[in-house]
């Protein structure tokens, strides 16, 4: 009798209007893979993400904040070795990937079919990729070789080896003229692709330079390092650093700008930190892959989501929609050895109203700000961006 009553009640609950609708989440659910993911790319105008793993496979998913809303669209196993980097074209019709097998693949996004393959693009395994415009792209390899390609010709028109170790990351200015590279040799390279020439190498820094981002409306360049330090350069002052900022992290392996003054960084400790540039502050933790080194971070097309991949064979999504509105008080007191403030509900110690202490307001809120201060080392200078 009780059994049938329970079933009747359960059926009645199922018939309740709206009960069968998928639950809305703050972020899409995690994506799980059979191998560690090295690279991620968000589609420029659709809710689609691509992931390349250490086996050389590429997976393309549609993602959604609805429960069970993620869906695999297609996968490709054309690379013979690890897929190291990937990027969608600006129109979203093609996906570029580079691999340890020294090849460049161009895939049709709608069907996942191979459009073009350059089998021996470099003499050394490829490590990084940058799409510059609809026809031009750059690749960097493990030996420090940079190549700039014209897809219409299918060949490179610029080949330069000025680094002594792997090229870890690349970025280009808004005018598509100056290409910046970071390298395992501890230097940042500056290349003028309009004039097809090498400009200069920065002075050597401690450890590998792992990542690069242009900040402050093009006036500053930030480089992450394997030593856990962010090095800052003035634009057109690339020879020597203007500032350095030591973060209490084992390393800064990747970074992505969230706004003109905030970057998110991924480290070997598995923590994703939000960091304000000038004044230099660790704002807090966006999320984590507990104990697993983070390989790459990418920002979605609308800037509201951050995706991360690590050695735990997962792709995770984080809500960073509120980060761009954060204002860091230049004059606030800083307390060291405090745990990182949680900047999302999914971050360890996540709590609501986590930005309340970042703005200079009443004395009461000022005290709250000091309590929420993140663990941070002093930078060489606390200069502000007064330009």
C-alpha cells in the first residue's frame, strides 16, 4: 500500500508544472575526458568550445548553463601526437590546431572535416599558435623558431629564430603590427611583422617566461613566469621591465586578460587567481583544479565565462562576469598571509558579496576589505597607471 502511495506521489510531483524543466546553473557543467587537455578555444559567436588533448584528439562541444546541456558535436583524431594549441578563426568557420607532431591542421567547424594540413610545418614540435587576421597566423616551436604564415599561399613568409628555448605564448597589438613572444629562455621577443623583421629581445628574467598579455589600453605588457612572478613592460620600452610583482604561487603558467586591468592566471598549484595590474594586487581565487597544474585559460566571447583545463582530465567553467567591475583601492592597507578571497561560489571558501571589500566606502566596509585581503607579496613598486 505504502509503495503504491509513494509511486502516486512521485508521479504527482513529476506532473507539477516546470518540474521537468532542466535546472539553470551559474556555469556549464564540467567536461570530462579520457586524457589530459592541453588547449582550449572558445568560438567567437556561438556557445561552442574546442579542446585538444595529449593524445592528439580534438573535441568540439556546445555548452549551456542548463543542466545536462553540454553536447559533443564532433571529434577529430588526425594529430599523431599531443595537440598543443588551438584557435577559431574570427568568422568561426574554421578551427586551427598545432601539434607535437610538427603539423598544422585546419578543420571545418560545422562538420569537423579536414580543410588543410601542413604536415612538416616546423623542424621541431610546435608549441604555440596565434591567428592574426583571416589570412595571417603565427606559430612557435620548441626550439624557439617563429614562423608567420599566409594561408592563401600555404607557406610562411617570415621565419626567425631569436629565442634559445621554446616559444610559450604570443600576442599581437591592435594594429596587427608588433608581435610579442615569450620563451623558456627567460626573454620576451619583439617582432615587426609589417616590416618582417626582428626588433629586440628583452633582458633575461628569472625562470621561463610562460605567458604574455597586453594591458592598460596597450600601454603595458604583462608576462608570467615559472617562478611565480609577473613582469611588466612599458610599450616601446621592451628592453627592461618597468615593474615586477611576485605572487605567492609556484608558477604562473598561463594568463588571460579579463579587463583592461585584471588578468586571471593559472599555476602549478591548480589555483586560478584574479590579479589587478597597477596597482598590483591579488584580488582572490576564481576557482581551482585541486593539486593539478593548469595548462590553459580562455575567456568566452561575451567575457562572462572563463574555461580552464588541467591534468585532472577536466575542463571547468567559471563565472567571471563581475570581475571587470572590480575597483582596487590604491591606498588600502594590505595584510599578508591571509587566505585567498573566493571570487565565485565554486571557488574554495566561496561566499556571496565577495566584492564588497574592494571599493573605498565607509569605515565599516574598509574594515571588511582588510579582512578579505588576499595573500600577496609586495611588488618592486606600487606605481599606478597615471597616463
